[in-house]
């Protein structure tokens, strides 16, 4: 038997290109549907786990999927904003704990999540190094953010401008990293958490600047009326919040009108949750209160419908590939008729010739299985990252 | 000793009808089989080797009646007792020299590939002047060298009978004599019998006996 494998191996090694092509075809044929399955299982696991851990989500009416993807997975898809008043309304109901979320800006490619300390308790996030948020301008970074950017408590992290061409737009704010979260194998690992007010500072709704009363240059003032002063761009705006300048940071307008993306609603009990949901069923309400689990179930139903179509396509392509492989193999056997005839004349039986061909197929199948296994291991190892890229942008 | 008696063979399409009344080859004899193309020389070799079965008559090789053996027995007989040398060498292109020589041992359970066999293959190759090319791919060898490898492959199992079908047909005149000398010497060393088909009349004087299959005549 070993001799058969040796001879088969020599044949395959002699025809390297043909063998590599065959192995590649068989590997792809086997690995594609399996890798797809691994990815789908990983995505289902990730999506469901997070959604089921989030009881209710309040957001603007519109795409419930965008709302859930943005609030739970910090995806790029941005739902229409709601105001802080919506959160206050939930709070005033005394039926649930509202946790605001404002996910709009990024810092070096990672989403800045504006929230409150309740979020960390709600998600069960622990601080591995440093301390919790305590002051405006501070940031707690997820484990992956810290690892990728090499951040430790005490480091600075600049928020990224939304567009570098918008000179009148949002200026970068230097956030001070005060802590690093322990890994949670969730989107929280890839987020930069700040207090929601800090997120508003990043947006420019809350800002700090040099004291106008101590100005050296009067041309800084464009217009001054009782209770209102309009300054020019000469006025120095603070791009970092420090203990020295924190007192100068102030709100413009009513904070109740400041934007949020969503509010996680942690109902006190099932009844409270049902009561709250009933309030938002009113067609005139500009808000919707969704069950993230149900939204994700809908998404997964679509994904699995697409998977079934893909399975069918892969099945047809696989069948065609198998037929092509069978043709290649048959033609190869026909091309080897002279060799087979020689073996037969020497004294080789048809069974041995079949065994030689079988050994070739077995080697190809083994090599393909090995490569397929390696590919699947790689896909499995990076499935979290792949799923994040596929689903959350 | 090979003995053929009252042999009759024809292909299903009746393209050839071969009749041999009586024919004998003594052990150790070197016999040349000549005749025009299509007269049945290769067919007779195949009948002696048990690849083809006659419709009538007997073929006896050593003490074995080849024509009465079953498929498996004929294969075992062929691999143990007969060495084939072909005109176009019929080496396996994807194996190097040593693997080609050892190939009969790898494709049948009737022969066992032992360290002694490997050593004998090396010795045989060295005797044929191929000792320094054992691991060279056969497609990088000259025709003369390829035929030497083919002879080594035929002789390695120490067959009692060597069948050579136009073994020098693809060689230049210089190589023809050389290869035939090597084949004769090796066959003589092993005490084997040689039955060779040839069209080359210049080589006939080297054989112990020549048989013209078309006329059924033989001359020494």
C-alpha cells in the first residue's frame, strides 16, 4: 500500500502545476461553503449575544436595523438623532433606567461612544488598568483599541475630524485616556468611551475658549450686546480639557435638545417594559422603542435566506467543478494509457492500477483537506474580525 | 526450456492468424525472431508471456504451462519469470532511474522490495554504466541510457526468460551493438533465455539461433 502512495506521490510531484490546480479546486470546493458556515455561525453568535443582552432600545423612527447596529455594535450606519429630552422622558417615567448613547465621531478609526457610567455596569465591563471616567475630556478605551494604538492610562488620543475639508466644522479634541477596559470579546473592545457631554464637546456643542474679559486684542469682539458676545475666529478655542480650563467649558442652548443616537432602556421588570413599549406604539411619536433581539432575528432571517441561495449556487458550481475534475482525471488516465499498458505487460493487475489512481486521489484529497482545515482554522480564528468588517463596517 | 506445440491464435477482427506447429528454445539460448511487419512476432512474445491466450495449443515455459494458468497466476508468472524490454523503452517518465528499475517491485505483491533488492538494483545499474545516474529523471537520459535502464528493470527480478521486442530499434548503430552486448552479458550472467524480435539483420550473427516466423524456418 505504501508503495502505491509512493508511486502516486512521485506522479503528482512530477506534474506539479496540474496537482496544484486540482488541490486548489478541491480545497475551494470544500472550504467555501464551510467557511461561509463558520462565518455565519460566528455572526449569528455575536449578533444574538449582544442583542439578547440589550432589552430595549429607544431611537428615532426609521430603520430599526440602523438603530440597533449603531447602538449595539457601533456600526457606521447612523440613525436619525433623538434629543436628550427623549432620555429624560424615560427617566421621568420611573419604569426604566435610561442609558444614553451618542456614537458619531471616531478617534484614529475607532468609534467614540458617548454614554454614562451606567453603561459600564449594564454591560458588566471591568477596568483592567486605570480608573473610571470622572471628568470632562476623559476617555476609557476598549482592550483592542489600547492594544492596537498602544494606549495606556495617561496617554492622549485625538478625536478625528469628520472631514478635513470642513474648516468651520468640528475640531479635534485631545482626549485623556484614564483607563483601559478588560477584554469582553464584544464591540466594546473596539470603542473609545467618553461621557456623553464629552461627545458633545467633540461635536462643538459644548466648548471652552479664552476668557473674553482678559482679551489683549479688542478686534476679537465682533458684536457685543447685553448678555451676548459674538467673537471672531481669533478667539483661542481649547482643544484639550484640563483642570485649568475646564471651568471655561459651557453649553450653548438647552442641553435637553442635545443629540443622542439611542437610549438603552433597562426596564425595571417585564411589566414596565411592556408599559413603555405601549407608549411608543403611538403613531404620532417621533421615537420607536425596539426589541434588539427581534430586529437581529429579522436580519439573520434575511442572512440565512441569502445563505440558502448561496448554498444552491455553491452546490451547482461545486457539481460543475466535480464534473470538470472527473473529466480532467479521465483525460489524464487516457493520456496515461501507454504507461498503464506497460504496467499491465510487466505483470501489474487492474486492481493495482486502480489502487495507484486511488492513491493519487487520496493524496489530492488529503492535501485539500489539510489546506481546507488550515483555511477554516484561519477563518475561525479571525471570524470575529471578519464578521465585524462584514456587518458593522 | 520453452516449448510451443500446435499453437493457434487469431485476433477477434481476424487481422492476424498465427499458427506454430512446434517450437522450442533451450535454457540459456539467445534466439532472434525475425519476419515482416504483421507476421505475428510481437503477438508470439505476448503469448509466451501469458498476456494473450491461444485459442489452441500449449505454451510451456520452464515447467509451467502458461496457457493453462488463471489471470492472477499468469500475472505472477510474468512478473517473476519474464523480463520485458521494449523498443521505445516504456520507462515511467515521472520516476527517476532507480525508481524505474525498482518499479516492478512496487506494483505487484508477487515481489518484495527488500534492502537486498535495492542493493542488487544499484549493482545492476552500475554494471550497465548507470551507477552515477540513479537519481536522474529518465527524460534527461539519452536513448541508449534509457534502454539500459529498461534492461535493468527487466533483469532485476532475475527472470528465467527475457523477451526483447525490437530492443535496439530506436538506437543509433553505435549504441545498438553496445546495448546488445550488455543485454547478452546480463542474460548470460543470470543464466536466462533470450527471445528477441528484431528487424536488424546486422545483429543476427550475434544470436545463437534465428527463426523466421513467416517461413517457420530456423538457422543457427
